[in-house]
C-alpha cells in the first residue's frame, strides 16, 4: 500500500483515488470521461444500456449509473471530476449531487452553506 494512504480507511467519508483504484475502474471512468463528447452523450441518452455495454461496464457499475447513486459511484472508485460530466447529462448541478451524497434534500443542504440562496 502507498505509505501516504496508511490509515486512510479510518477517516470516515474518505475514498482515495489512487493508481490501483484507477486501474480497477478504468472502464467506468473512461465511460464518464467520454461524456465530454456530444455524440457520446446523445448515444447514451438514446440507448444507455447499449453504450454502457459497449464501454465494458460490469453489472455493478451499470446498476450504480442507472440508480444515479452518486456516493456509490465514488465509493466504487469513480473520480469525481469525470462524474461531474455525467451529472450534467443527468441534469444535476454539483450542489445537487453533494446534497444527494450527504443524504439530504437540496434545500436542507443549502441551509448548511455560507450562501444558502446561491444556486
């Protein structure tokens, strides 16, 4: 194990994205990275199952995507920076995704922000 990550499992809510995670989840991270391409987004919206299969996603990954399980995807090893690309396709803002990840309504989440009226 990377000595810099030693003990990280003891920090609640921390999901390290290291080289091992990257290698294990390469297909699903590439799938989300491809959301930068208009053609890929359009194909996904028309045939999500076909595009997920083409991307080589396993059943767990497909299920997490179908459910839009944002926290589950991060815990699985999806890099949040590529997950943001999918959030736009799913018509979710970062703030909405953060609220969902915390298990809160968007309104309750916004009450915890320094600028609760920002959108």
